[in-house]
């Protein structure tokens, strides 16, 4: 878990209004529009990661978002500006962690910024987001809600 009382890490929640987390994350990455700082996208499972990988190749009509799927070679992972993984990794020196999971990651230490989501289209998932918000607070962080971004 993150160090208790750590205040330099930023955590924010964005609202997803449609039931497609893959698309929401892909659009967030497209809006970033730059390759620094490096990003780790934490995926809940290999299927989600494969869908996001495919979407990042097609999200922009004239190009793709440079990224890679985490593998066993840390040197290859290190060259990825956007690294997709089903576990928290630091191979690419990511400063930003995008949480595609429905739970708070076990270890968020070392990241400057964590992005999480509120699934606005489902009451149960909204409640899960509220729980994650509280968990981040219990970790000594001050999460913020940025609202609609999908």
C-alpha cells in the first residue's frame, strides 16, 4: 500500500458514462497527447488487456498510441511509454498509474499520479468507486473527483 500520510501523490477519479472501460481508458490516453510521463495501465485480466491493446492501435484514424503489453523482458517493457499490465510494474518508470480494475491496487507507491474511474452508468459500480475513494483516503491520499471525461 502507499505510504500513510503521503500527500505528494495525486489521485483523481474521472466519470465514465458508458459501459466501456476499455474505450474510456483509450480516450484518456489519446487526450494526453504526449509520451511523457510514462504510464502504466493496470488491467483486471488478460482479456481486458488484449482489448485495450487492440483499441490503442486504432483509436486515432491516422496513427496509433505507442504502447506495449508487459512481458518477461524488463528492457523491452522499459521502452514503452504506455505499458499495459495485469500487475503493478515499474519497468517503464511510469509516473502515472491508470487503474482499470475495480479495486485499489495493492501498491501505488512510487507513482506521482493515480487515475481511477467512476462508472456512472451502474449504481453498483458507482458504489465500488466510492469504496475505492475511501480506501485511497485511508491510505493517506486526497483523491479528487474530476467528473465527466468519457
